[in-house]
């Protein structure tokens, strides 16, 4: 009896089905993680940031796909002094809000650097101090 070597058709079908299922799982993973990442509130600072006396004037825009409702806090420094402040906001997607945040002190430096924090995100900001 002379048998020729080859792969049985059932084995070929099982390999093909396994490959299709694996590819489907990979595609599902990418779609799922992308949809999770896009369903967030993403804030950006638009325009300039200014401090007059002990008040920070800043405009924040929600460029995400859902509304943000919560606390925005800032920590600013001139290198040796820290100035903190926070406010509660509600910003719909695509909308901007002009904020006035009272700081813990009145800066004397010309510029400040620091961070704006909301939710689990942090943005770096640079602020000009206007002296009057």
C-alpha cells in the first residue's frame, strides 16, 4: 500500500477556522481599546494664561467626546514659591470655559510654570504675571 503524504482535510479546516478566530479576536481587541480611549473628556488650554494679583485667568476647551464635570486644580511655581488653586467646572464636548482661579498667593515673578490637573490627566502650562 503506497500512501502519499499530505495533510488531512479536517486538519486543514481546523487550522483555517483557528486562524479566522484569532484574527477576529485581534480586530475586536483593537476596536474595543480604541473605543474606550475615545470616550473621554480631553481638556486643552486655549489662548493665553495670565495672573493678575492672585487670580489666574485661563480658558479651557473640552476636545473630548464626553462632558467633563469635576475639579480643575493648578499648581504654579516661580522656582522657589508654589501657588495653588482649584475650581469646579462642567464643560460639554466642543465647548470652552473661561476660568478665574484664586491662587494661594500673589506671585512676584514675571512668568510661572506649572501644571493643570483634572481627573487623572495633567497638562503643563506657562503663565504670564501681569503687574498693575
